[in-house]
């Protein structure tokens, strides 16, 4: 199984936040699961951090890379995200959708807007 973590899920995991559901926490911790963090998620979190909207570990990339694989954005991903129907306008989430479709991954999120697309989710 491949999991792709949405930004809030990643932060809940990194800060051991009790908001993260036990089922999602167990799936992420399962050694048989491939857990990916999109470069777009790191970008999104870094922007929000620079605006003072949230806190992150001092070196976000190091914290992520210590536990998960960072998924680069490819040209194919960029084109697919741009071609998605405009049901959800958040460009970072659109990238997660495109990447999840390409990799047949589950997106771990609480964002209900993902339901408008052909992608599976695991409630965070």
C-alpha cells in the first residue's frame, strides 16, 4: 500500500498530535506501507510557516526525510494536475490528486474536497 500524506496529516504525525486518527497512525507506522510526502506538501507547509500560520520542525526537509520518502514533482504530475476538473482549486491538493492517481496511492486527509476526484482517501 502507498500512502500520500496531506499537509495537516504530515504535521499531526511529526508533532504526535492526537488529532490524527488511530487507524491513520497505524497505517503510516506499518513497516509494509510506503509513505510518501510530495514536494508540493513541503512547499505548501513552508509557505504557511513563512507567513506565520503554523510551526514546523526547524528543518522540515530533514524531519520529513528522516521518516518518509519525498516524492518529487514530475512534468507528468504537473500536466495532470493542471488537467484535473476544477472541483478543487487548491494547487497543492490538485498535485496530490495527480500524484495519487499516477501511483495508485491513498491520500491520508480530512479534506472532503478530495471526494470529487477519482482518488482513494484514508481519513486522517
